[in-house]
């Protein structure tokens, strides 16, 4: 590459990206090409914690004579730093995430090598670089959203190291990346902003199982965005007789009048329907037998059939995915749900991915956060625009309309056995800021829960340093819950006191969480 080089293999087999100019690793301060200085470790590569008063911190000796100043901000700083008051807390308490490594999973990271090199020189990323275990620069995946997330993490926790793995190469690769970050890159925290269409809704798929493994086996807190789909979902219990034969085809009827079509307005772009039903997932539990039903989706425009899904589900996953492209203005379509073979399910649900879909008929306004976003050990986060938060005079904070509703039921255990009772998890845990600035092309204004997630990862990095690295994932979750500032789900009547499925336990109170962590 012209902008930088992979300068030496990481200790765990990945690569640390470093600028081709701008300094070298040493035991002293190393001067960068822009004339600034960063602090480098003098004890074999492990950056140590420091305080202005103590000669040791967290049992690690600190030699202040070798320290140099690390630029705390680059050319662009996330407004979320002020919206969480982490900027003030760092300045007053000298907690910067030292001794912590944050693993990031997103689309790609360094597909623009020259921009990546510039980010390090300009103080947008850690001066020691980012441990890129793997990258994904194929097609639409090469937008470097992971780098935008890393810039936010660096703004909040400038003392933390970082690592990266791509998450859009399928469930198996995603799950592998989660394990590699914890096992090989020795990360302290993992954060992602990815949801794959075919992740199971009603049981833990292989990605969710990997999340639970790194949390329970490696003690790594796992943070993810709750999603940006609002309530764009239809779900229903399917009583006997709800599928009827019409012209020899078994169709679901949406009401007692026998209506087999549901009207939905779709926006200008691609819209994807992900339909699932309550049968085991062979991809997650090989011995479960998989689906015993084969269900399809049909899409009509102006009364004419225009698209039809025909995946063969028997023995596989109970999932149908169908996408439609609309290159004109918003338009009404109709969908049908068809039973091709097997017995009807007893519960089914679809989620709509697309630009502002409007379910005009039989709208159940149901949960849209599923898969690994909705597993036992995930810390899921919703979004609030950074100006709509207490530090900017708005109290309580106001959640974004698109923040996904959580509460999707888990119906099967990891072996594919039906649970006696549905499991409803308390997600999201908190809400964080979005609509913030980064220097990455396309993410100059970074909206969505994808932007909120790295803010929370930075807060957890500060919590871990404050606690001297002895917090379990359960303790991290508990602290975030009990220190959060309550919010209201504005889509429901009255004020939702305490937990709700849109805002969780409330807006993240970073100073309170960091202080609470220090007392454990």
C-alpha cells in the first residue's frame, strides 16, 4: 500500500497497522510526523496505567519520567464524548482505558489504506495502530465502518488498544471472529454493529453461541447495537385453520374475513423481508432435525405476482429471506405467506429491513432486534441523538424513533429443544449517543445504534481501568443498569418507569458507572 504498511506480525498472529511515517515503537516517547508526541511503554510493549498521585496503579509500577503526552483528540472528535461527560471525567480523574483492548467487528476497516494511515498520523486512531486480524474489502462491504467505530472508541478511551475482525462474511466467519478476538487477540471487550439476515430469531444461532462462549469462558463483555428497525415487524400466533387452501395453494389468512394479503408501503431502495417460524434451526443444532415446514413468501404489485421465495426449508432452517428493489417513489406492495409442505407452525414473525417501511394492515408493531443482539450475554444499546441528552439540557434523554424494539422471544434451547416457557430477555441494556462526527468518508455524521455501540465500548474500557481489570461481564451489565438515567419509550402511553424494551434501563451515565466500577 502507499499510505502505510503492515509492520510486523502481531503476537497472536494478526497484524498491527502502523503508519509508514510517524514514529517507531520504543521505550521512550516517539515523535510523530505531525510534530506531536505520544506515550509509549518502556516495559516490553505493555502500556501501563498511571495516576498523578500514586507511584503504582492496579499493581503496575508507573515511571512518570518516561511518559509523554498522548493527543486526546484528533481533527474530529465525537460529540458523544461530551454527551456522556467522559471528556470531563477523563480530565479530572486520569482514566483513559489503559491496559484494555477493545475488539471491533463491523463491515471493514482499512480498505482505504491512505486514509487509515492519515487517521493514525492525525490522532484519530491509537498511535500504536489497530490489530487487524482480517479485513473484508469485497464489494459493498468496503465502507470502513469499523474504522469509524474505532475512532469513536479512541475519542472515549484514548489509552485503550484496539483490534478488528470483519462481520459480514456469513455466520460461520462471524462466530469465528468473535472467538479469535477473545482467544488470539486477547481483547478485554468486544463491540459490533452487525446483524445477519439469517441469524435465528427464536434460539441462539452460532453467532449468539460464540457471544456466550467469550463472555462465559473468556470473561469478555460483549456490546452490540440493538438495531435501527423500530417496530417494522409483524408476528402472530398461528391457531389451527389459519392456513387455508386457495386454488390449491395453502395461504395464511390475516383476519377472519379470509384476507390472504397484507399491504405494506416500501421506500425507494432495497427492502428485505426476513420470515421465521417456531421450529429448530439445523445450522445451530445439527441433531435437532431442523424445520419440518416449508414456507414461502410472495410479493404482489398492482395485483400481479412479482417475486416469490422458494427456499427449501425441510431439514434446514425455518427462515425465508426475500428482497425487492424499488427505484421509484414509495409504493404499496402486498405480501402472502404460503405453506408449501409440512405442518403449519404455531408462531411466526417477519422483520422488514429497508428505508422507512410502513405496514399498513395488521401491523403488530413487534420487536425487530434478534439473533446475537438478543442473547443472554449481550449488552445491547439503543440510540439517542447527542443533542437530546442531559448534558445538552434534555432530560430525560429522548430515544431515536428508529431504535429497534427488543423483546423477541427465545423458544428453543441451544440443542433445539422447545422451552417450557418463552424466554424474554431484558434488552437493550442502555441507550447511548449517535449522530456524531468522524473523519471516515460516508460517516462524517454517524447515525444509528451502530454509532452508540462504540461509545459504550469506550465507557466499559474506562470502567475496566477504574476497577483494575477485575470486572466480570455480569458486573459490567449490572453497573450499567443500576447507574443508567431512566428514559421513556415515547411510543407507549405514559412514562415507562424503569426498564422498557426500547430504552432499556435508560441513558448511559458514564461517570456514575466508572465510579461504581472502582468500588468493586
